[in-house]
C-alpha cells in the first residue's frame, strides 16, 4: 500500500487550501481521527481525511465536537470508544451547548413524533432505548445538564459504551429518514449535539433502571434459611450513584444473634449487586434516614 510522509500529507492539504501545522496534525492523531499504516507512514487517503477534519471546523467548531460529528462515518473515522466518550464529556461541560434543556426536550418530542408515525405504541417518548418497554418517569428522559458528564462516565465497559453510542448514530439516521419533518434539522440541533443528547437520554434510563434494580435485589434477598419471609423490610440508598451507602430496616424475627451474623448479612446484601453498583457500606437501622433514595 502506498503511503505518504506527514510532511507530504500536510503539503497536499495546504494545496487544497487547508494549511496544517505539525501540532494540529498530531492533535488529530491523538483524537483518533487520523491513523497511520503499520509501517508508520500515512495512507494516501489521509489527505482527504485531513481536509474533512479541517472543513468540519466550520460546522462543528472545537475538536471534541468534530470528533463526535466525524465519527458518524465510522469507515472513515473509527474513533475508539475511549476517545469518543472523552469528546462527549468535553462537549457536556458548562456553556458548551446553548439551551441544553430545551434541546433535550426537543429531541424527546421528536422521538415521540417519529415513533407515533411508526405506530410504535402509546406515549413512546417514555420508552427506554426507543424500544417498546414499560414507561419511565419524565426525569429519566430529561436529566439536568449538570448530570450529563456523570451519566457519560457511568458505563465502565468500553464495549457497552461503544454499542450504545453506535445505536444513537443509527437512530439519528433512521429517525431522520422516517420522520424528516419531525426530526430536528442541522440548523436547529447540529448532528454532534443530537448524538450526545440521544446517548445521555439512553444512558440516563439505563442508570435509573440499574439503581431501582439494585434496591429491589436487596428487598427480595433471601438467605438459605429464609423459606417464607425476607430479612429486609425496607431499604434505601444515599443516592442513585454506584457505590452509594445502603440503609436497611430488618423484618421482625430476622434472627440476627451476634456481630458475626450481622456482618455476614451486610456482606450478603452488598453482594446482591455487582462490584460496580454494590453499596460502599451497609447500615442496619430502626428507621430509614429522610435523605435516602427509596425509589
């Protein structure tokens, strides 16, 4: 395969009207937008890619936004999930997106209208992952912008994040075709913002479902000796975040007789969730604190 030197790539791009410094070129490499060949050279099509990156500045502006936009063509720009997540987190900072709540509501409204057109069922805006699942609260699909960066950091598995992100690119394309009149235009909400909003919405739903499942697992836990009743009467966490502290009120006649049994039960309750979501500490109390989360 024919390859070019970096200097030659930059020279040809300059000939097309896009002069690029070595520092700029390296930043595109660092963001995964330009990938060298195994021998260390640059494939001849790198010139076209470099020009596209430079052109994207007009529509997308800062480099993290360009990363999200250009990733829509994965064949040309196969940005890794680590770098894509980093770009989205940068995009989610204060004042990075104008009127973020209005745009999130607009995306929810667009999803609703497109799915209604597709006869996907009643009130589809509240259906997680744009699928025919049970309704979810309004706050799940409209998370406050101050939580977006935390939501984007939640998935610890890069493959899971990449799968979720790829689904949003597919959604934006397919919903744009199915509901061209309902889907936000490029002028209303640019591509990179649509992808971010869709992903934050989807991950927010997953997050809240995981938080509820974590509490339900505690409430439904049974020890081998609990043939009928369950040991936990009430349970709540200090927040919906992974690693929040757990407070439990035990059922009457739970049967704890000493410190060893109490410690064993606490460990077992922590073990009802995976290591990521498990409680950082378990407190056995007579009454749940008012500040904990019981949903």
